[in-house]
C-alpha cells in the first residue's frame, strides 16, 4: 500500500504540474495517472487502496466543501436569491429531459433507461467547481453580483437532488414502482443537512472560543465532526434523509459568520490539506475509468454527452432569467456548470452491478462524461473567468 501511495502522490503531482505548465487543469494530469495505473491498464495500485476509494473520495470532498463553507459569505449568497435556488435543480432536470429525448434514438435504449442515464450524468462536480469558485472569491472576480457564491450553492445541492432522482429511477427499473415519498427526501435532506450542520458549527465555535488550542488541533476536531456527519447520514438512511455534505458546508458557513478571524486562518490550513486530497480524489476518479468502454462507445455516445451539455446550459440560462447579470456573466455561469466527475465515478457502475440491461451503456456514458466535461469545464473556467467576469 505504501508503494502505491508514493506512486499516486509523486506521479499525480508531477503530471499535474506538467499540465499546469501547459495551461491545462492539473486535475487532468492526475486523472490520466489514475487511468494508466488502474486495474484496467498497468494494474500498479494495491487493491486495498481501491477497496477504500469511495471513502478516500469522501474525505477529499469533505476538505474542499468545508473550505468552501469557510469562504462563503451569507450576505453575498443572499444577493443571488431566486437564481441560487433554481440552479439547484433546473439545469439537472433540463439535462435529464434532454437525455430522455436524445438517448433512445442515439443509443437505442428505452425511455426509462434514458432517464437513468440522464440522472447519472446530470450531477455537476463539486470537486472541479468548488476550488475554482473559491479562487474567484479570493481574487474578487464576480463578487459584486455573487456569481461564485451562486455556483457554489447550486453545485452543492445539485448532487443531492440528482442522486435522489437516480435512486427513484433505479427503483422503478428494478421493481416497477416508485414511491412519491422518495422525491420528498430531496427538500427534507437539504433542510435537515443545513440545520444539523449549523448546530454543529455553532457548538464548535463556542468550544473554540472557550478553550485555547492550536489551529491544527481545531482542524482535526472539525474533520472528525465532518466524518461523523457523513456517518450520521448513513445511519439515518431509511429513517430520516440527511445530506451529510451539505451539513459539512453549513458547518463551515456558521464558523465563517460567527468567528470570521478563525475562519480565515482555518481556510489557509484547509488549502494546504487540499494539495494532497486533490491528487487522491482525481487519481481515484481516473482509476474508475475503463478505456475499453470508451473505445466501444462510438460517436453516438459522445454526441449524447455533448447534447446533454447543451440542454444543461439551457437550464442554467433559464435559471438566470430576469437577473441583473450581463450576457458575459451568464455565459460564464453556463460554462462553469458543466464539469462532471465525482458523482459519475461513484454511481455510474451501480446499474451494471444490479444486472440492469442498460448497465453497460450507463457506465460507458458516465465514463465519457467524466473524460469530456471535467477537462472542458476546468479549462474554460480557468481561461475565461478574467475575460467574462468583473473584478
């Protein structure tokens, strides 16, 4: 395992640095290392790491979402208002509808199978978007109209919405029935996640004010509570829906609102943690990619991914109707909401493992969506934000 960790870190950092020098996102280099070293290629990674890859990806998401919470100003978020709410579900819904329209003719699947494909590829990637929106906030781009905050908030809830919809479609495909209560989980999990995270953040803030300790110790305590919030989500599954990732982000927001000085110091520490976490996250995303599926996919699967993106961008445009954003700012939001990676890596193989007829097709399209949209979105954000947004 130690050899595998060394390979992941050294090669991930090396290729990430090379891609940065080429003015390409470093995550692309890290994903390529994952693809090359994965069991589907050279098979140089210890199986024990792959067995806990889901947990490792969760740790990385915890770090970057906490960092986002520590940077997010509620006052700036309030400026976004209605569009922030619409961005949580309208783009995903439009993308799923677009996939249902396109997939049957392009891939020869049924309407229900197309809906399952759409619900897999409709989730935006916080791992790609969040660090970039944090950088925009730090540099002051788009801050006047709260554009980074708008995209941050939408991307965090978008995943919750899409995963619940995906679960409902899977249930319909496997049992022939779907419960209306399953869709009720969406608002409930959002509200409970925000409330539990806010309470936890308030308790931790009071504790840190009362007891003096090093910031490094505070980071360990916050990380521990973040992991417990994820475990709480798992333990309450089937009883009370809770979004653990939203709770973690909410925890960071409360610390920012009630103890801003501490939040700034902790944000610096989390940035340092993200250096290693990012390598593992995108390496493990790459390690899930089997290029044989990509080779078998054909041009129609590629067309479906691009077609779904067009529908998604239309959904973003609809969410921003009657806002004060300029055409250039709207275009940036449409582009910034395209990257997919972590959710597709996590749920893309589930239909295949359940024995559904469309399982192989779903996994293939999920892999393609990662390979196409993650680099596309990251490159576009990195190269266009200074041109499209005001500082």
